[in-house]
């Protein structure tokens, strides 16, 4: 199973935005530069995060993006859903003997595994990873 690159960049972007001082917005160019991305590509990701209600966009010269929900409430699953949507990863499409009654046994296993993964991702918060990123940065600066 693999999430899109957009999800990868969205998770990193959310961590950077979480680390920004309260009340400070980060511009798309700044966020793109940190991740070595095209600002145009990142803008599409940011638009999805805005639509999901995770961040806000402030227009103008000093504008940019900032987290609007309490960062302690934003889970990995929230960000994944903002980018990927809430569809299931697996669906039974084969017509086999065990599927004739409309119950795909393989799909049942896959749905249960996906539910467990989603439960776990829903308990992992962006702010916790952001704190670890900040701590690593401090340690790296001290050892330089």
C-alpha cells in the first residue's frame, strides 16, 4: 500500500506549519523551498488542506498559510483524508464461489486491517512529530 507523494508533502508541510510561531504565516515559496518543491505543486496541496479546514490562507504581501485547528487535534489521518479522500484501499472485484452471497471474505480481512491502520493513524498527531523534528534540529545545530 502506498500513499501519494502529495500526502507525503502534506504531512511534512503540516509539521513545518505547526512549528511556526503562533500567529505567523509561512508563504508557499518558503514552504516549497524547505521541501525542494515547485510552489505551483505545493499550492495544490495547500488548497486541499485549506478545504479540509486544517490550515488557513492569508492573502497579501505578508500573507501565507497557518494552522487554524488546535495543532494537538490534527492527526496523520486528518491530513491523509484531506489529500487522499476517505475511500477504502481495497475492494473485492473477483467473482469467485465464496463471493456469491455478496460477502467477500478477502475484502473483510482487508477492511479490518485498514480499520486498524486508520485507528492507529488517528492517534498519531502532527504536533508530536513536529516537536521531534524541532528537537533533532536543535541537536544537529549543537553538534555542528
